[in-house]
């Protein structure tokens, strides 16, 4: 029971929770795939690079995010080997690493093409044609959002707000901006990516790196020869 300003009693009846909230269906656990360990030579190289990264932080575990980028640069996504490697380097459990890795959308759980195209269809981009761009690329590339072309060149992704609304509709490739896109310019961009001749991004970095090279930069390491990665 509660009271109002004039002290008239108000009775609140506590009901059973609405059906949609009364039960919940457990979702399947997120699993990582790929190899479970690295060959010795790769493991040795990664460990040396990891120690360089870890030394930058006052607490070892603070290096987890760049280390996840490091193993993503090695594999193109987060594999079971990458998760285990990070856990071993930072004295964490695999579950602790996985819980962080699954929180951030920049860490991929499936193999990723050389170019990850993210099309924003959030409010402003949608009003200005984001949905048409996504549909055009889906048709042009022959893949649905979340899938990779058969030649491993391009992964198409549907994203929520690239934080570049004033340049909508915006497409990101490997997290670099391509502003004020249209279906035809996006198709042209995809063709250039397929040919490994990406145009310069609209802002920021003057050249576009591949997905794995970008992951390496995000780990805080200098570029490496793609062939050697
Ligand atoms: S709505 Fe597309 S970048 Fe913000």
C-alpha cells in the first residue's frame, strides 16, 4: 500500500510477471574455433611481441586488449589458440579472456576477409540510404551480412552507428571511414577492394591496411609483411 498527497490509500497489486519475462531460453554459449595451439615458431614470435606489449603496462592483465589484437593479426580472427595464448601470457583463465573478447565487436569470432566492410544502417545513415547500400553490397558481393566472399577478400558486416553521423551514410573498411556513400560508390569501393587497390579513406590514415595489418597496428606493433603473417 502507498499513500497520495491527500493521504487516500493507493493499493498496488503485485501480479505474476508477464509471460515474456517469466521464462527465458538460455542462449547457446559463444564458442571459439580454429586450431587449439600455435606451431612452436609462431608461438615464440608471438611471445616476444607480447612481452614487448605487456611491458608498456603497469599491470600485466592491462595488456589484454592489445594482445587480442595481436592474435587477431596472426589468425584473422580469435581462435582457440589465440585465446589460450593470451591467457597464458597474462596469467588469466581462458574464460576471463573470452569474457573480454566477446564484449567488444572489434574482435572477430569467424575467419575474416582481407577487408571488413561495415555498413551503418542506424538512424541517420538509414534515412540517407544506409539500407540501400547494404542491400546493394549484399547483391553485388553475393554474401549476406556476416559472411565472407569465396575468395576471402571481403567480409560484409552490418554495424550500428560508426560514430560518423555527420558524414552519413558511412561505410567503414577495416575501421577506416568512407564518407557520404551511395549504392554505386559502395559497389565501386568493393570492386577496388577485390582488386587489392583500395582508395584512400576519407579521413585519417592516408592508406588502407588489410584487416590483419590493421589488427597489428591496433596491437601497437609496426606493420609486418602480409606474406609473413
Ligand atoms: S548513424 Fe551511421 S554513423 Fe551514426
